[in-house]
């Protein structure tokens, strides 16, 4: 009998790439043709990295991703979905344009929700069944005094993403669904005065994500260390649901 080769751990990542040659990684980007560094990494990965064209601000593009994933994943399924892509329009509560708010919510909350829906058939095939929604500690109520008027739209959209995560966990108690803050990272959005190198942030995220269990309700990862990590043993109990809400809405840096 021919031995069956072990199936690699599969990842679908939108935004910051999580690359490991021990895994099969699908990196979703808006414009693959201009992703020079990513294409170079694909050449080095020798089949371990696939690039998926995906515009998270376009719902039709998100829906089409399911068809594009089929030839890549086959019957293997998807272990980890990392919802990382986002936009940030800096404005205040008194001056923001409602159209800008709709853009932020569309990209930062509605699109991750839709991507979970279209990838669920792949996620359900695997044992890990993990969904990670990348959020921000700025979306916590406790951090508003520290942040002040900055980033109103972004923070509002990430607060909505936190609530989505909680609802997803209640909807599917058989899945690992967590929300995380990657910290202040040196990226195009974070700027180069940020505290963390991308590699530091990714290493911390991977450490938490790969060790998470169904009992974990939500993790908040802030500046390279875990500042808040509560476990709900039973999402059907009032005390457990209260613990989850405490994480999402009142955890500070």
C-alpha cells in the first residue's frame, strides 16, 4: 500500500503574509501583479505559497474567492483563516463623512464576515477550524481616553469586528474564533515610527493562534505580549458570555 503523505497545514491570509515552508499558504492581495516581494517569495517557496487575487472592498471579489480556492486546496480544506486586510481613514466624530464610515465598515467588518461565510466549507473539512479577525485595542472602551479623537472611523469599524467575532463564536461553537490586536507594527498603515517589526508581530500572532483551543473566546495581543486572554468554558452560560464581553470592550493596553 502506498503511504499517504501528510496534508500540510493550510492558511488563507488577507493582508500581512504568514509564511512557513512547512505550511501551504494562500496569500490574498488586491493586485498580485504589483506585489513584487510576494511574487519573489512565491518563487522561493516552491509550491508552498499561492497568491490569490482578492479585493476585500469588493463583495463580488470575496464571493469569487471560493471558486479560486478550490483548485488550490482541493479536498484538503482550510485550517486557518486570517482576516487581516483593513483601511484607516483618520477623522473625528464631529467631522467624518458618513460615506467614509460605510467604506470602513464595508472593508473592516462586512468583508471579513462574508469571507468567513464563503470559506466555511473549506474550514469545516479540517480539525483546526480557526478564524482569526485582526482587530485593534483602540476599539476597546477603556482606550478611548488615551487615543482621544484620533481614528474615529477605524476604531468604530474594529469595534464592530469585535462584536462580529463574538457573534461568530456563538453561532458556531465548534470553531475556534478569536480576535487579536497585532500591536503597533511598522507597516504602511502603522508607519515606520511603530514599535514592532512585522516579523515580531507575526511571530506573536502565530504563537497564540496555533495554540488556541475551542475554549478560548478571545485574545487581545498588544505590542508583542498577551495583555488579555480570557477563556470561556461554556458559551451557553451568562458568566462565560460576560467574560467575553469584558475582553472585547474593556481591556486596556
